[in-house]
């Protein structure tokens, strides 16, 4: 590839990356003022959970066309300068049901509301969000949430960091480089993840529509990038839950620990769907095996399988996970420590969770990535 072609390629990559990073502020068309950002939620036939944030952002650059590079740069600057609104009153409406919630000290709000009758043949739903205080009609927006279809046989709760994507999910610059500059050759997503997760979604009968929920230790600022990673890699659409806002504690430069947040998030999902069984997917590098084993003890009979990607390189860690695997078997559940997604797919197929043909699809993705590396 010539130098000029490389330059054009990287310029296009930069443009795509800037557009994604600037996306959260584009809903106001450059006017500035108050803005509601709603993240994908999830719900049952009578309940809804959704998160979002309220900002005040500066308004400039509105006269520049959206398809210009300088407009993306301006919108990115506006994103960096926006400030959270504390104590805002956000009204949420879905059909004939509505409720009001307040933002916390970081500008976040949580919606957990009871619903009326829900359509049983639709998986994605829209609701209206508006500001009661401080009042601003222009801040109104549309959010969406997911409800499993009646034919769904199980759900999947998956970690993202070192499970779906390679280490560095919190490093926005590195992820953007992999995603846009390296393109199809990037090492953004582990080989076999798209095929395996599509198989989980399709289930054994290929039309189950099993829901997938994703949890991450990343900051909320990378949410839009993760959505794009999933879209580009054909990973099934589903709610992405960020476990905490990264912040500094007094005397520490490290973000707050997320172990309890992950437990709470998984408990909340299981509570939302009390009649549904789940598969848990994670990695051995953090505390996923311990967290998932605790969930297994707290919810006997509800966990169909635990799949752990082996990213550890110490004997002590492997032995600790082996002990957890023995405890899981005694509880009637397999905890599989797998080197790659093919091993996970083989076990899932043997348990009747996915179709047998899906194993070959996962292997093909692994072979393609390996041969192209």
C-alpha cells in the first residue's frame, strides 16, 4: 500500500473515530444547553430498568454541517466541556405509565419502574425522557429497552473486558486505533466471539432469541465506542451495563473497585427475570470465577453453565479456579476454564445450549483470525 493510500486510510479512520466519540453530544444540533443521554435498558413484561445521565453542554458550531470534520472536532470539544447536572428531575414515559427520578452527584439517574401491559411479540421498545427540573423542552429524548421474547430459553450475562474484547477496554485511544485504523485485522474482539454469541442468541433451535446482557469495568465515556465495536463485529445487540463511573478516591489514583457492583448488576438481572435460567461468561484475570460462583450459590438451579476464558498465567490462579469448578459441579453446574471460544462452544453444544453446527462456525472464525494474524 502506497504512503498516500495509507494516509487516506488513516484520515478516514480518524474521521470515523471522532464521529463516534462526538456522538453523545450531537443530539442537540450544536445549540448547547441541557441534554439527556439514555443508555439501553432492559425489562420484563411488567418492569423496566434503564440508566442515563443529564448534562449541560456548551453550544457552538451549530452553523457547520454535520458531515464536516471540523464539526466532529467541535462536538468532541463540547463533549469534553460538558458538566453533569446534579438533582435534575427526569420524567420517563412509556405508554400510559410514567415516573420521575433524580440525578445523583455525577448526573446519573436510574429508572426502575413498574409497567402496564406489554406487547409479547416485540423485543425492543421506546420510551420518552424529558426534564421537569430544570425545565427544558429541548432536552427531551427517546430511550430504548429490551424485553426477551416468550420463546427465549435462557439468558446470557457476559463480562466484556478480556472476555469479549482484548485488554485495554478502558484505553479509549487504543481501542479506537484497533477499531478504525486496523480495521478487519484488528485485535479488538477475541476470535470466535461473534459466532459463539450469535449461537447463544439463536439457541439450540436457531430461533430462540435468547437475550444477552454485557457488563464492563470501563467508564461510561466509552459506552458509544463499545456499541460500535459490537455492531462492527456482529455481536448480538443487547444492553451494555457499565458498572461504575470511574473516579478518584482521596489518596488514590485508582478507580473504585467494581466487584460488588458486578454482583449487584447480575442479581438485578436475575431478579428481573425470576423464571429464566442463565449462562455466565467471564475471564480468569479478575474476579469473575469468584463472583459467578457466589451467584451460583445464591441462586441454585438457575445457572446453566459458567464459561471462563483462561487469561491467567500462574499456577496458583489455575488451582483456585479448579477448586471453584469442583464446587460448581457439586452444585450441579459446570464451570469451564477454556483456552478459546471453540472449547466453550463444544461444551455448550454438548449441553444442548447451542446448535451443533455453531461449533464449526466458531472454529472457522478462530482459523480465519489465526491465519490472518
